[in-house]
C-alpha cells in the first residue's frame, strides 16, 4: 500500500473484503446459490472454473444453484484468503484458494483445487465483488499428462479412459 492508501483504508475494510470469501464457502456448503451470489454487485462478472462467463448477481446465483442441485451436490469447500491488495481506497484485489471435498470422501480432491482473483469495489461505503476469476490449479506434471493425453488419437483416448475406469472400479472393490 502507498501512504495515501494506507491512510484511507482500514482494517475494517480489509476484514469486510475477506468476509466475502468465507460467506461464499459457507453458502456453497449449504447449497445456496442466492447466498453464494450475495456479495456480488448487480453487474458483476464471474468466470467459473471451466470458463463460463456470467454477468450479474442473478445469473451468478442461478448458475451456482443449478450446479449445487446437480453436478456439485454434496460437495464441500474449504479455503482461505492469501492476500488483499488495495489499489486505491475504493478498489482492491483479493486472492483466495478453495479446495473441494467430494461426497463421501474424507479429504479434498487436489484435482479440483482452485485459485481465485477477486476485484472488489467500494461504493456508498459498501464493498461488493465486481469480478471473480475462478481457475483450477494445475501442476506442471498434470499439464504434461493432459498434453500427452490430448496428443493421442480418439481411440487411444477412449482406451485410456476405459482403463482408468477399470482401475478405479477395482480399487473401490478392494476397499470394500
């Protein structure tokens, strides 16, 4: 922070911004799209982990509610804020991470870890999220594997996928 920003932003400002991350994790864990979207402005931009661009709080709420009711039903999030950086007294960046625990699993699934970059703006004394980029974390090893997988023919990709399915089923059966 420069000296002017330090003089005009407070610990309460940073705390209010950090609270958004915790509110969203709590809303995810309850399966509430409306509560998940509550910290966003009416015109916010949200880029989901798989690249979907949503515009506005209502669209963010609807998209996430559909996900909570279907593909991520029963998942749980945990995470934390890495930093809040004030660009000026009304504008800040926040970086956070989230980890996903799949239903019935005792630990998070590293392949679903995400990093998040928030753009947060203060208007009329209230902070709101104006933008969020949510992107999956990807190690270089996983990226190299995916590059190799993508270079295979369609038939070879199908064979690898089938083999992984067989290995996973055998692993589940041996745990029973």
